[in-house]
């Protein structure tokens, strides 16, 4: 790491700033009940608390994407975020599952118009607004792509924005949720079907791999071959473990929301002991997840033995227990301590939109990483780049959200009820 402050050789200045920034965020607006035996945060699962939780996840995702930049990895900056993306996305999935069950139980006729409102309006429309924005930006930047790729990208069948996979997976999960709870009245059966579907997505990725390995000669990607454009990495749907490995948290969100009273009641008695047991279980599953990635691995295509479907599958099922329990551990922790402040709520409000626009900011500002950058920051050029990416991501996210709201209003005009006046 870079030396600073008289030769202190422990953290880079960027890591220092991130550390203190996160520390302040986790303290500012905190509601602490630790040390108070019979006291708990009664609002730990409120809309405001969940929005703030999503806000922390959104900040984490942005930092994770920055840490994925080659120069950051080469210099070991933000290294704690390099492999943390799945944990932040798991929070999104957990909150989504939780919110669906709570809305189903509290809102009358919630499933009526669900596909139109919750899938098409809330997920599909933002996805295609994002596709159009990225298409325009790529045209302005002079990207040269085959005509058929432009067509497939604009239809959403291939990825215009490689970070836009999350709404696709979420739309599938919402659709399965709707079909189950609309036509099956038995909730345990519904939960079982949804879990089976989630695990099926993991198996699907294990076969798909990271690119279309199945088209062409055996191990063509190891022999200098490039294949067709649609065979590239991150082009087709479910071509990456990040599409599927954190999705089990969605199931946990459903389960916790459905049995919240019983689960919370269980942990209220002997909370300290039970929470530590849960924490130990989570750490064991974390070790299992790490073992699976080290022993088998997802990137098996580069071992020279073909796609490595079974190795991927073993790795995936080593991760499933962790992402089934992670959301529960976080929400039980929030019974004693949670945070809500203007920054966490802000990012919670714009979480999807900053998520979608983050790649545009990362790409457009890469010139700041170089020594020829117009901003002469010297050894602090990575700090300038990170701050600029966060700022531009926020601005683009707000703009994308405003544009999305405009499109939603045009496409989904609410019918005005006519009030008949009595004479």
C-alpha cells in the first residue's frame, strides 16, 4: 500500500477515508439496545430501517465495483470490498422478499395488478430506461458493435449494461412469487416451490458458465479463439455466479416476514446466547463458502477440463447455507442495534438507480486513474477517481430515477375517479 503520514505503511489514504466514513455512518443515527436485557428496537424491521439497510448495501455495492477496477486491485486499495459484492446484494434480495410478504399480509388485494405494478412498472420499466440510456451513451462514445448485437442489447436479451442483471433476476423471483401465491393457497408449498426455483437458477448458471462454452470446438477459449460476440463473458443471461449466489437471501426474507412474530419472540428470550449461536453458525457457513470457492471454484473454464459444471455446482451449494442465514443474522442484530440517518436513507431511496448507473460512472471517469489525468492528484489519483465515481453515480442515479418516473407516469396513468356531486 502507498505510504503516507510520515511513512505509516498500514492503510492507503483511500482505505482510511472509507474506514472512517463507514464508521461514522454506522454510529450516526444508531439506535442501541445492547446492554439492556429486556429492551429491543421495536422498529428494527420498519420501512425506514429497511430503507437504511438497503442504503448501506447500495454504498457497499458502489465501493465493491470501484474495488474491481484493475488498478485498485493491483495496488490493494479497497481490498476488503473486492469479494463483498454478493453480501450487499443479498441484503437487497432479503429486503425484497421481506417486503413482498408484509405487503401481501397488510395490503388488500395486493396481488391484483401485481404483474403490472410490481414487475412491469417497478422493475421492467427501469431496466429498459437503463438500456436506452446506456445505448445512447455507447453511441456517443463511438462503440462499434455488430448490428445484431445492438438489436439484442436493446431488447434486453443480451446485456447492454452488465451490472443490470439484478432486476432481471428480481423480476423472475417476483413472477414466481406471484404465480405461487395467486394459485396456491398453502404457504409452505409456495415457499418450497420458490426455494426450488432459486436453487434451479444456481444449477442453470453451473451449466451456462461464464460464456457460451458449448458453441464451437472443445476448450476453444483456451486456444486463442474468440467465438461469436454473444459467446463473450457477461453477455448472455445467467453467465456469472453473481446472478445466483446471493438469491437464497430472497427466500429467507419471505420466511422471516411470514414467521416474524415467532422468530423474534424466540430470540427475545436469552437473546445474547442465541444471537451468538446464530453468529457462530453464520461464521461456519462463511468458512464453508470459502472452502467451496477454494476447493472447487466458479472459474473452472480455465482449468483446461471443459466447463467444469459439477465444480461450479459444488461451489454454489457450499455458498447456499451462508446466504440463507446471512439476512437472518443481520435482522436479528438489528433488534438490538440499527442505524437510520440522512445518507443511508438517501442511498436507500435511490439504491436501484445508483446500482444501474454505476457502470457508466466507472467507465466515463477511468481517465482519472492515469498519470495523464487533467486533475494532477499524484499518488492520490485513486482517491480522486473514487470520489468522482461516487458523485457521478449519485447524479446519474437521480437523473435516471427522475426519467424513469416520467416514463412510468406516461405508461401507467392512474384512472381518475369521477366524483358525482349531489344537487
